[in-house]
């Protein structure tokens, strides 16, 4: 192989390696930096809302998110007394967990 060709192959390999390494660094970023929340829409919103309201025994849906850090879907339900519950759902709209949604000074 000619010296010029070898240098080109080595340079290409180094560029590919550097690009792969930076891609891993970006993909491994902090969940807080993942961008804005994406609301559930369409038929998925209907199914997620129904599952969450069934789980809480009523209330009203006051927020939703696809791709939440805890589950595939998150539905915030505000109960009649004013308390809020975050209901976590998997991709099949099964409840995987729920917790009281308590606002803090940082929220």
C-alpha cells in the first residue's frame, strides 16, 4: 500500500473513532438535559388517561409526558381534594407505579 493511501486509511479510521466516541458521550447525557417534555397525544392520550384515572379512582388529567425518565408514559392526575398523583405506565398502558406529586421550591 502506498504511504499516501495508508495515511488516508489511518486518518479515516481516527475520524470514525472520534465520531463514535463523541456520539457515546452525547447519548450518555443527563436526563435533565434531554429537552422539553413531550405530551401524549391522540389515541394514546385517551388510553393513558383512562388507565391512570382507573388507577386513581377518578380525578382529572392535568399533565402527560411520553418518554418520562421513570416509564414510557407519565400521567399526572389531580384528585378532587387537590392532591396530584403521577401515574407511570408502560408501552401497553399498564400501571407500573404511582406516587404523590409534591411540588418543591425547585419545580
